[in-house]
C-alpha cells in the first residue's frame, strides 16, 4: 500500500514545502506516497476560529485547545495510523526511527504552535512524542518535514538505486566516508590516489577506514555504540 502521512497544522500552506520538489516531489506526483493536510483551525467552533487559550496556572504564551485538536484527530477516522506529536521533549528521531516509520502504512504528525498542546489530548489519544533535536522551533511544521523527508527517501523507487541507501551515514553505525568527483585536481587539492586505482578491494578498505576515523573524531558516542555492537563478532 502507498505510504501516507497526515499533517495536522494551523498552516496548511506550508506543505508539501520542500517535499514538493526533487525526488520526493516526483514521488508524490507518481503516487509513491500520499499527503493529507488537515487545517486544525477548521475545527474551531466560534466565528473567530479560536484555536488557543491562556494556560492554567499562568505563564507566558498560549496553548492549543484540546477540543479543537481532538476534533481534527477524530476527523481522520480509521485513517489515523500512528499518531505522533513533534515536540522538543519527545524521543530523539534517528535513522532507525525513520526506517520503522517508513514501513508503516500511515502516520499522522501533529504540528504544535505557541506553548504546545493541552496535555490531555496527548494522553487521550496515546500520541507518541518525537524530537528532531535539542532546540526549540517556532512550530512543528519544519520538524514534520524533516521526519517526512527521512521516511520518504526510504520508500522503494523514490531514490532509484538502493545502493544509495546502504552506503550512507548511520546505515552501519558509522558516519559516511568522503566523496570526490571530477576534476581530479581542484584548488591545488588532488583526489586520493586509491580512488583512481580501480582496485575495488583497496577502495572499500579505504572507505571503511575513513568512515571509522570520521566517526571516532566527530561522534564518539556513535563510535562507542559501534564498538559495543561489534565486539562479539
């Protein structure tokens, strides 16, 4: 079945955004994935379409109303799939998360705004919270596009060659090795000789060493996890 993502947002015009371009955009046009954007403001009951209110207990900012968000969620009926709320306090999003989500038939992403969403909605619908990093954005729309992009590129036929997916950062617990292309000499810098040798065994060895060195230097946390995962092999 076609991978489908529902977006609950106050700014539907932000979608598909960058995902309407390049390979993801072509995949959308071909029906390799589907996008359903729901404007939460349409579920406000007053003439001003009020979607937020002041927080109980005081404090700065506004909070999205539970009744409005709940009606937007319920409008999806049986097409809800996994419900995910983009939030700085959520579980960290990574490549393994992307793989799991890309295998689902449907996911629904809630894009918060202001100070967030009334906690009771998240509890009532058992929404899973997901974070794309330890920082705060103006809203969940950008975060949703990050999650979507990471998942969409894993859909068969989107990227073309599957080798593109198996030889990149995080696939084997390491960062990706450096890449080079023509011209061989640029700005006084040469392409490493091993890549010009035509010796596939040596090239593979060099790339593995480069990936290991980069991971040790830039992401010691990933390197330690890689060592632990492979110590019994």
